[in-house]
C-alpha cells in the first residue's frame, strides 16, 4: 500500500477549510454519511487534486455476535469504488445486539462498544473480518476503540488480541493512539505494553484525537485539542515504525483552520521526534494490506450464541435500564449509559435540527427522559420520530404553537409503516383541532 502521509478527518462543517489547508495528502470520511451517486462537491474537488479519500465505517459491528449484514458490506464497497479508495476501515466493536436466541429485541447502541477479549469473541471477530474482506473490493483495516468500561473474565491483553486477529486474518490495523490513552486512564492499560505486543508492521495508518477527563474518566470526545500525552504515545509508536499515514480526527466544536493546522504540525513533530529517536535501528516496512490465503476457519454457532447473550445483557443494561450483568463495574456502566444517552440526544439534534428548535431549552431533558425508558432500535432518524411521537403522546409541548409545529413535523415525516400503539395515539392527537 502507498504511504498516505498527513491527513485530516473530512467533515461538512470544515470542508472549505480542509480544501485550503496546505500539506494535506489524504482525508477520511464517515462512510455512512456518503451517498455514492451524490458525493459532496468538496470531496470530488479533493479527489481531482489527487487527494486520497478513505471511507471510514462505523456501523458494521464486526465485533458483534451476528455475521456482518450483506447490505452494509455492499454499501461500504460501493463507497470505496465511488471514491477510488486504496482501502476501507472499520472498528473492532459491537454496535447492536439482541434478536433470536437472546430473549431480547434487537437493540442499537448508537456508539462503538468494546468486545470482550476472550477466545469466543476472537473466533467470532476473525470470522466476521474474513467475511468483510471477501465482500470488499479493497483491503480492510480495523481500529482499536476507546472504552469506558472493561469486561470481566478477559483472557488476553489488547495487544495480544490484536496480534492474534492479524495473524489469523491478515487484516491491517488502524491504530488510534488517543484510544490507547483512553484505555490507559479508564482501564489501567499501559500504552507502551500494547505497542510492545502489537504487530506494528500491520499498521495501515494512525488516528490522533482529543478528549477530556472528568471524575477520573477519560472521554474520547473528538471535540477537544489533542493533549500532550496522546502525542507522547504517537512519538513512542513512531519510534517503533514509521506509520504510513497519520490523521487528525475532529467531530465537534470545530476550532479555526489555524488551530487545526497547528495541531497537524504538532502531530508531524511528534512523528519526527519518534523517528529521530529510532535513528540507527532497523526500520520496519509496513506490509501491504492483503487478504490471507485459504478458507476462513469456521466459528461455532455456540460461540456466537454465547457472545450474543453476553453482549445483549450488557447493551440492555446500558440502553434499557435492565440489571447490570455480574462482574461489571456498576459505576462505569452508569457512566457509559449516560454517555450513550447524551450522544443519542446530540446526534438526533443533528439529524432532526427542527426538534431542538421547536422544543427550545426543554429538548435535552425531554430527550434524555425518553431515552432512559426507550432503547433505540431503528437508527437515529427513526429515533427522532419516536421521540416526537412520545412528546406528543404525553400532551406536550405546553406551548400551543410549538405543539402544532411538532405535530406538523411528525406528520410530514412519519414513515408508512404499520402504526404502533404510540403512533396510533399520536395520530388521534393530530386529528384534534
């Protein structure tokens, strides 16, 4: 694989600034936010200038108990083709759980959740990665994620888990040094040990991002400046192998272009510092991403079922208020549950900006109350509709004009699906004068 160089996460809010930034060799775009037939003009202009664009998926759930959905794999492949990308990336995470055999409906986290580092989870992950590799037109790289909580009874360290994954599948790694820092604060895991155990020659590229600490918990926000401790981990990594690419991620609270460019310079300096410290040592040449030869090793249905039940129990505790599974830190589960609900409220406000406009200062409290009692099961747009239906079903908003606006908004967007009891109640309300 060609060296990518210096990159930044492309987001619509900073698209113009990214186009003007000097020294940008490549960008990464969230795959689910792109439509192959209607790519943003900004990305097309970057492509015309020779800037590489990598689609970064967030919804496959490769670490989940179920096999990757064919439609999601097809969509990711289409985006890689449309962008002429040299590879695609996803996460080592689960994002949904439940369904047949778990005693629960399918639940969505709306976020990336950690998989247990167990043999069962590794077997399932390897099978899912091999399925994704077979369906994609370009190589796949997978990212280590940040975690607020740890699974009980884990059998491997993160480095060992990733080493075995690469050994068994040939998949490349997207190493997020900010996530290594997050797991150091939240789980007591030593970033240097993780780097010692990683197959660094399998690194496709590196993510760098910011966050913040509150009450002893590090939140990987992607909305704050990159802290020195994250740059130190990047320097350590660059002292072991020259990463083919390094990318700055920023998703919210976007600063000025000058501040982003200053962060990119600091990232470059951290890489050069690591490379200088490694002068005289044997350089490791990153391997080209590839699919392994041979048929994938089978994974037992029993392993999938065990993993599915475990992930469903945890996700249900996080988003549906059920009992916390044995062995988990209840405080950390509570922190994660609140973080999921807060993110859910923020994303719904983005996909349906009319809702916070209509509800004003009452939006966030009303949404968090709704989320506490109702898990997400149909994506964020469906969540926005269900939230509005519940507000109307409860008789709100109090202001008559806001109530009429919310009724019109819901009526204009309600999907043509068989109505639930809540939907029928809402429609009765809509028929009132």
